[in-house]
């Protein structure tokens, strides 16, 4: 995609030196804010970005619980954020030091077979590596491989805080939930789970004017937020009877699109029970346990079941919708912390039911 572009900086810009503060995973249940060497350029396609704002993802909490063994102790966490390019490798043609950028949670080379299919999440030299297999964004500086295709320029005058939501949760809700779920004008949609990802699906589902969006959670505060953000009906599933309620609400028909945004067998079961004949069950949740698929009932229902790891292939499109004020992802931000208080930010985010946290911004 950049083959004809003239290189604007023939020599490698010197990488930053010295140390920086970073949130480091120390093994299950352990995290510290400690001094680490600043990252340097390792490949000509790398950039080093000075992070301005980052956030914490439910996935970071999964890592801290020990659910992601591929993330090893010593790793700097974080796969979301905005910042300023500090230095670039000789092969980077799209960015220069000083450029303000949005960091994608998915690294993509844009050249491999998966990337050419738009499946950046399965890039043979990328995918979800940031804050997982390589050091991440909850630090003063981060090295971004394949910078040309893994960073996005921030349009001048943008609200950068809102754009932090575009590193991961907005493309996740949109790609895995709304696009895979084939949300259409006039359709009936159910979103199970009103966390940041379910709410991102709620915001972006409205691009398509569905007639009804039913949001299901067990947390009344999150359901109230869903109502503010456009849910037509909310259902509290604390009694485990959400499926019955949705069938009642839809006159026994069920929903055209059932979006699973929790990641546990019970909520997948709700989606299976409520998807209408001809409908789509779009799974977003990260599942750690096996779930039952009731083909003895669903085989004849003409349904589709989709799964997806976010590709962030829609980030440029979502950037334009935010610029045009079609959606306001800032509505998902509930708390702000200084970098020195990152551990407190984790505590607040980790106790979301008590603190009413959705997304927390950490200013670096
Ligand atoms: N597919 C992907 O690429 C991708 C990317 C990012 C996140 N995810 C996954 O998406 C899921 C949602 O992420 P999140 O950050 O919004 O998580 P979250 O934990 O903040 O939200 C989950 C919500 O589900 C609700 N819930 C729990 N049990 C419930 C039940 N029985 N019935 C109804 N609601 C229930 C919780 O109250 C909570 O509000 C997670 O599994 C996450 O790992 C997937
Ligand atoms: Zn994430
Ligand atoms: Zn690739």
C-alpha cells in the first residue's frame, strides 16, 4: 500500500534513552509500577511512541488472573492509547516524529495472507501482541512494530480522550458484534453484556437504525447507562430469566441479532435461546470454558453463528464517524487517573460494580 511513497526521513531518528515508569505484570495477581528502560527501535518498520493517554481493558484483568499464560511475567501491559511519535525506523513512510497517533490494539504487517484478507488479528507477524507478547502502552513510551499499518494519524482538533476508545473496544463491538451480527434497519437486536464492549456494540449498532435494541446485564447501573446510550429496552438477568423476558418482549419471535458480550456459558445460552429463525448469533466474549451448542433445536432454525477476534480493520471508518459526531465514545469514560496512580486505576476498574467504572483514562 505504500510502495510508491517517497521516504521522508532517510536516516533513523535516534531512539529515546533513559528510563520510564511502566505497569509491569509480575505473574498471576502481581503488578507493579516500576522503572524500565525506554524502548528503542528494533526493526526499520518500528516506531517508538510517547504515550499521552492509555486505559485498562478487561483483558488486562484476565492476564492478571493468570487466564492468558502466553503473557509472561515481566511484560508491560496495555494495548490501547494515543500518543506522539518519538522516533521512526528507516522503513516507516507514513509517520514522522511529532505526529499525533492512535495506537491500534492489533499489529498488522498489511502484507501477509491474513492481512490481505482484512484479518489483521491473524497477521503472521502481528495480531494481538501489544501488552501480551511484546511490551504495551501502560508506560511512558511504547515500541510499535509495523508502525505504518498499526498506527492511525489523529486528525487535528480531535478529542484524543474519545479516540482511546477506538484502540480496541469500538472496533471490537462494531466488527465482532454489529458487522458479524448483520444488524439491519428495522431489525431487533439483543446485546448480552453492558460492559464497555457491549456498550460499544450498542453505540455502533445505531449506525444501522435497528428498530429495537434490548440490552441485558446483571448490573442496574450499567443498564441505566445502556438506556442513556440508546437501548430501547433493558433486562436485568440477575434471576437468570433474561431469555424468557426477551421472548416475551419480542412476542415469541426472538431477535434477528443476538450479540454475546460477556464470555461465560450462561450468556451464550441466553443468546442461543433468543436468536430468531434466520437470525445471527454474534459472539464477542472471550470464553475460557466450553459451552453447549443446542443443535438439536437450532439445526432447523437457519441461524448463523459467528466468532471473531477484533481485526481493527474498521478503525479509519470509526475515526470518521467520531469526527462527524455520529457517535461519542467519550460517553464510555467514567474515571481519570494520573500515571503515578495506575495501581489505583486498576483497583477502580477491577471493582466496576462498586465503583461504577466503565473505561478509565490514565494520563501519562
Ligand atoms: N472478540 C474480541 O476480539 C474481544 C476483544 C475485547 C474484549 N472481548 C471480550 O468481550 C467481553 C466483554 O468485554 P467487557 O470489557 O465489556 O467486559 P466486562 O466484564 O466489563 O462486561 C461484561 C458484562 O457482563 C455482565 N454479566 C456478567 N454475567 C452476566 C450474566 N449472567 N447475564 C448478563 N450479564 C452478565 C457484567 O455485569 C458486565 O457488565 C469479554 O469477554 C472480553 O474478554 C473480546
Ligand atoms: Zn482490550
Ligand atoms: Zn500481516
